[in-house]
C-alpha cells in the first residue's frame, strides 16, 4: 500500500502569504513549476509541467496545489513508465473538491485522469503487479449528518487505456470479515438497533449510527452489482417509510446504475 504523504514539501496553500515558487526536474527533460498565482483571479495556486523547450504540456490550478512526490513515479496505466501526480483543491478546503491529477509523459504528455477524493484513496498493486486504486465513495446524502454520511468502497484500474471500475472483482474482500467497514456494519446493524429504528424513526439522531451502517452496506452491494442483496438490506428499513427510502436511494444511484434504479423505483 502507498501511504499518503503527511508533509508535502512542494506545495502552495491558499491563504498563506509566505507561499514560495518551486521548480523540480522530472525525467526525460521535463520539469515542474508550482507556486502562487501572481495576479490571482479565481485560484491562488498553480502548477505546470514544462518540456525541455519550455512549452507547458499540463497545468492545474486551485486554492491549493500539491506536488505528490510520494506517488509520482507510480505506473498507473501499466505501460512500464512512471506518471506524475498532483493534488488540487478547487473547493477552498472542502472535502468535496480535492482530487488527484494523474499525468503521463510517455510516449507523449497527456492527462490520464483525475481521482476525486471524497474519502480515503489508496494505491496498491494487485497480484500481477498492476496498480489498483481503492476509493471510498459517498453513498446517498440527506439521511444523516455529513459526518455520518454513508460511504462504501470502489476499486479502479486502468484497462485498455481507460480508468475502469473493477469493484466486483474485489467484493469477496469488501463484503467479508477481512474488511473493517464490513465488521463495523455487522456489529452496528443488530436486531436491538433495528427495533429502536422502527420504534423511534430515522429522524431520531440516536439512530444515526445504524442508519449510516445500513445505507453504507446497501451502497457497497450496489457497487458490487449485488442488487438482490441491496434489496434485502433496504428491506430492514422501517416499513412506513420504506417506499420513500427506495425512491430516494434510486435517485442517488441512477446515474451509475440506471437499470437497478429503475427496478428500485418501480418496486413496492
């Protein structure tokens, strides 16, 4: 597992007047330049990759921009060549708007993809030595406080040149005792807490823990394309508001799972 760096040395932080410009040589004649924007209009910080002849081949700008030295050099697309990684904040410090920017320099410079960082993002190698990306992803909003919002895990890998969702290949781990989240859901979704949820309703903040666990587990089953199992979890919801829950859950997943959302919305 590749751990996120704790104290990035090459970074520009919004709101810090002592930001300094940085340059760093990469490989094959490329160089980065990172620092504050002189005539700030929207974003305070910017970073660019330059070719040996001085031409900019990539740029990112944000409230904060970090050159990710620890993860730069990883091979994301499996071509045997290293990539460059920045982290950019376009939301002024809000958790919603941080993202990893992945750039390849071979055979020519190109932006591969961005990975938004709603929650923890981990980079690991699979059994074949290919890089995979574990990404905590938000579930449906509006059922809990933001601090307890449901989350589940997705897994990605570059295949055929595209960032591909391969979550179902890892669900034997994600939905097992090996996964800490799964253990927490199992310990939280008890008959006692479900009875309390039925008796007092989902709007009672004392039920937030079980509501979050229940919807997180349902979301994980969706990510795993285990739709029958998703329905079983949602059926644990109090009957008087179960139909509304299904409608709201369908809206939350319809963009990525339209067939299941339609099935869910049509169910009684």
